[in-house]
C-alpha cells in the first residue's frame, strides 16, 4: 500500500520551522498590541452565505475557490477563504461596537482557497490580520496601514512597496463601472474568456488581467470617477502616511479581489515575489460590508498578510531567528538498572526549568552522545551504577568536552547557571 500523501496545496509545519512561525505570530501580536489591537478568533467554517454576500458572487474567491460542502443536516457551509467577513459577523453579532468604537482586533488562522498551488500559493494557508470596526476616519486608514508597515519592519523585511488606491464610494464605483463597460464593450471580441465574463459580472476585475494588460493600460482611470469628497478622504489618508514616513506608490489599477472594499485599498508588494503572488498582504476599507451581512451600517478597515509568504521572504533576507535546540540536556542511563535514577534526575532538571530529554534507548554510550549532539544539547548527564549508588551524576559538557561529577541535589542549579549565567550582583 503506498503511504498516504498530503492533500495538494497543503503543507505541514514541522518542528524545525515552528520557531520561525511562532516568532512571526509573536511579532504580529506585539506590534498589533502596541496599537491597541486585541486577539480575537472566529470559526474556520461559516454559512456559505456569509462569503457569498460579503466577499461577493462574481469574485474569483467565491465563484471558483471556495471549499463548500453540505453538513449532515444539509446546510451549506464553507471553509473560510478569508477572515474579514467572519470577524465583522463576530464583532457586530456580539454588539461590541456599542461599548467601544472602534473595536480593534487582530487574528491569526488558516484560510482555504481552491487556488492553483505553486510557490507562495496554497490551498490551505494562514493569515495574520487586523480589523478596526466601527468608525470612519481617514486617520484610521493610515493607522491600519502603519500597523502593517511596522510589522514588516519588525520582521526585518524591507524592499516592500506599498501600493495604494481609492475605490471611492459606491456611487463613484458605479460611475467607474459604467465608464469601464463603455470602454471595453467594443473590445469584447478581443478579450480572453475570463474577461468577457468579468465585463458582464465584475468589470473592475478587468484591470488586473495579465493577458489583457494592454487594454487595461488605456482604460479609463478610477481616480477620474472619484467625487470631491472621496478624493479628499483619500488625500487625508496619504497625508497620514506622509506623516508616518511611509512611502507609497499610487496604483490606480489596484482594485483587490474581494467585493467589499470602498475608498482606501492597499497592498504590500515585495520585489522577489513574482506575478500574481507579489502581495505579501493587503487590505482596505469595507464600510458597506456590515449592512450586506444584515447588521446596522458600520464602517471598518483592516489588512491581512499571508504567513507563508512572509516567512519565505524573511528566510531569503536572512532575518529568521535561529531554531532553538530541542533540548539543553540529555540524561542517559548507562545500563537498564539506572533507568529510574536517570528519570529522577531528568525530573529535577525540569523542575529547574532546564529543557531536558531522557534517553530511554539501549544504545551504546557513543551513540547516545551522538544523538544528544544532534538534538543540539549542551550537556549530557550520565548515570552509571557508581553514580546511582552515590546519588550523583556525571555531567558532560558537549561543547567544552569536559566532564565532572555533580551531586544529584545540585544538578539542576548547576546546569541552569551554566546555561544561563547571570552577571554578578554588584
Ligand atoms: P487577500 O488579499 O485576499 O485579502 O489576502 C491577503 C493575503 O493573504 C495575500 O496578500 C497573500 O499574502 C495571502 N494569500 C491569499 N491567498 C493565498 C494563497 N492561496 N496562498 C498563500 N497565501 C495567500 C484578504 O484576505 C482580506 N480579508 C484582507 C483584509 C482584511 N481586508 C480588510 N481586512
């Protein structure tokens, strides 16, 4: 029988990579926390309707990429392709904005999209994100973009260009959609099959088609359809970014793939990510989303980053922290008769907060020392019959290649001091 393979487009997080993963989550929690964002979590599956209404029928995510299934009661459920719709449902469903406005939350978790898998693009991937729900102010747009910018800096990721655009309000968008239709309709026969469909259901998406890029280049520009109010809102966002010394590129073709955006839309691009995968993260304002989901109109803005893409770039740039060793100490009995004494010594070391692995194998001493070395341990504690009788242990320093006898009672303190020397008190 062949071994069972992982599902295409999924990947495992193995121990050597987990320290980097944890570092990224800690960094996001710290940076978001410094801006008053608190952790929140929502379920991995939701009613399909949440995404159909929130993200929008006609978007690639909803039409082509959702993992949708009927549960045993026949209800249509979907593995979340993104976190914003669920978070807005959770925050407004719990009436949080009645006590606090805006509500600032950050989150982390797996998302699912039936995308074509390749480097940096998976069917199960993870995001970290923030949402700021309950207030409409251009200063909040600038704040959210700055949280993301500071997060990237804290990860040591540079070479990022911030792409910004304003999608205007729904009336601006309607005007722009009409302008796009008028421009593209005579070109219909020259468009790819996808774009012919987009022309009917979602003309904004025509702008980011790679095949029809030449047409998009000459298409009417979104900024020409913005009302004075929308343009001024966006100018204030850009002023906020200037004040925060965050450079941006105004990208009039940036429309984002989810329908809920109005006004500010942005993406953080990295030069070494290619093609459609060049975004490390993105977000925008979604003031109409709450109403579409059946709640009272409530503005909001947020971003999400793809964790796998961030780690890929941090690794290339050399900013990943080294993976700590699995154990600081390995305790080995020399013969089966000393197994109980060895286990007691290991317990004492753990009581002293030393990361300790007990070698329970019947391998020869040389093999045990080799295994301890591969685990990255600094010390090996050896217990033979002599040591066991005397309530002692042999402490072997694998780095200095020295060894000494230490009493069992002192072992924990002795090892902890050697591993984490504290400067002498004055
Ligand atoms: P999004 O642009 O669809 O936005 O996704 C955000 C990020 O998730 C992308 O920039 C990318 O790094 C990562 N990502 C997306 N799809 C994949 C994939 N198939 N494989 C690996 N990584 C992927 C959103 O999801 C919005 N909810 C962001 C937001 C928050 N807007 C407002 N608040």
